[in-house]
């Protein structure tokens, strides 16, 4: 199972990216600062990182430079809303980096994840199915 770390100081943005990726069956983790992300990365390998550019404590480019300096070449998708072209360009030069501007669509997040992980959308297993048992005979109609 592929592991994807979502790093953003906004809980809403983290939840949006997570919702877009859940259908692919990835193991998903979250961090709210670059520093917290580096701790999670040190604790275990990740296959892809969605990394916000502007965050308190440690911003995305600083976290990315720290990762690359440690020899970690995990694919990264920079998530940005206010960054200048120079900031994005300098981060892309660190290698194995793509970027997406906020606001984004769930489809775009999915496409970037599959491209970064070099996965074919048709080869991704469907998400797990859930069995719901309930005594209410009207429940199936309300779920559709």
C-alpha cells in the first residue's frame, strides 16, 4: 500500500486532499507544519508528500531542502496559494517536485498523486467496501 503524507497548516486543506485521495486506497497521514512532517518522515518512509509552501514554524521549501539534504528523494507536490514563481522554481530545482495552486479540484489532486507515484488509474485497487447492517428497512434507500 502506498503511503501519502499531507502537510498543510490548514485542517480544511488537509481534509480536502485526504478526501480526494481516499478512493485510491492509499495509507494517508497528516502534519500541520514542516517540522511535524520531518518527524513523521523520520519515523517511517512515505511514497509521496503533499507539502504546503507557506506554513508557520517551518515552511514547505525549508522542509523540502532539509529532506533533500538528508538524501530523501520522495516525490513532493508543493501546494501553494501565494508563492512567487521564484519560490516555486527554486523548490522544483531540488528535484522530484511538482506543484499545484490553491484552489484545486479533487480530480487534479488524484491526477498528480497517480503521476507522482507512476501509477495507472486503472491499476489502482478500488477502495474497501463497507458492510452496514441495520434493522431499519428504509436505510438502503436513504444511503443511495
